[in-house]
C-alpha cells in the first residue's frame, strides 16, 4: 500500500525537526510532495521555537531523483510568495528563519540537487550520494536556483562543467567543488548530522536575532515576501528580448499552457532586486528566468552568457 504522505515528519525536540522523503520508487518531486512541503513550511515558519530542520530520505538509493515531469500539468498554482510552485518552495527554504540541513544518500539530481542547494548545509554519503544537473541533456535549462547558487559556491567554470556536461558527480568531487559541505563515510553520516543538528538546536537564540540566510542585511527575505504578496504584476519588468543563441518567444499555445499552470506568473518577468540577497539572483538569475520564460533551447552559448558577469541583459 502506498504511503499516505510522501514526507514523514518527526519532532526530535521543540527546536529540532526532521523531514524524510518517502515517495517510492524514485522519490520524485510530484504534486503531493509539493503540497506536503508547503504544509510543512507553513508549520515551521509559524513556530518560533524551531531552530534547525534536517531533510533526509527513506530510500538509500534516492534522496530526490528529480521532478515528475509526467505530472507537471498537475502541479498546484503559485505558492504564498507568488512564484511558481517549485521556485516558491526553494525561495522559502532559502529565506527560512531556521537552519536547514540536507542529509544526502543516493541520487540528488535536477530538482533533488536544487532542493539540497536551497538548504543552508549539505552533507552527503561517500560512496552512495550522486549529484547532477541533467537538464541541458534533455534540452532544458535548470530553473530552480541551481545555476545561481552553484555559481556562487563552485565558481563559473565548474558550474559550466556541471550544467553543460549534465554528468553525475560523486560526493568527494561535490565536496571539492563546494557543492556540499562534507562527504562522510556512509555509516558515520546519520550520527554526524544528528550531532550537529542537536548542537545548533541547543544554543539559546531569540527568533528575532536568527540570521536570515544568504541575506546581506537580514531583512531582504521578509521584504521579498511582502513584495510578492502586494502584487508582483504591478512591478514586473516587461518581457526581455529574445536572445540570438537559441531563444525565441513561446508560441501562443505554450504561453496559454504556462498561464493555465501558473496563472499569476507573468511570462518573461524577472525576479526583483529585493530577492537578490535571498537566492543569489543577479544578472545571471535574471537571464535564467528570462530564458525559462521564453522556452529557450539549452544552447551552450546562452548558458555561457548566463554565467558571464560581464554580459549585458
């Protein structure tokens, strides 16, 4: 019998929670997982006692394999921030007022890698963890934050290798590239992560003083939420021009389909500057979003320009 929920949540203490992905056979991110994660984030964000949350998997072969593309049309609409379903969750994770830790065994590819990158800390099993961004190999561009975060963690050249090559990377290489904090022997990983989480949870720290992760001034993420709630359409930039390296505006059919799935997302719009400290959005992030909105083919020249800080928009 299938599990009633793809996410098993346990409360180790008032300040330390765990969430375990359990969505066999591959731990794909599907509509039910999105809904379960939204509900979990609603609960965690409303609880000022929470200091640390660990995400792991019940399947040692799959942390999160990827997104369930066969059910893409069933995704719920935009989340509370106002972004499409998956970017909304990634943004909430990144801006969370508590520490998030990914304990990774098995494959973390595509959206699985992006989920881990949205967490503050990432620790992986040496010998079992596998990382990858395979989107370009299927003619797509990663759109859930991986380009932005990897470029900050691994640098431009290694991010190009990861994104354009669409190959798998083991935990030791991921550690060397900065993709994860550490690779640990598989038998030691659970104890190591649990000890760190309990240590973080043990410190007395008022909720008001907890750092807003990846924010330069401690207020950017709350401002971003307010910005989206106030009605992003009134401030959305006009759609950007099509690029010459394989970009073209979507067909009316494609636009209609996108509007049906995410009715409040304006195709071609770019995340505001308010979000920059949260997700690392900059010229690169803006270009990546414009590329997704225009259904760009995964032209290597386009992606190179995305990762070129000197390129113009």
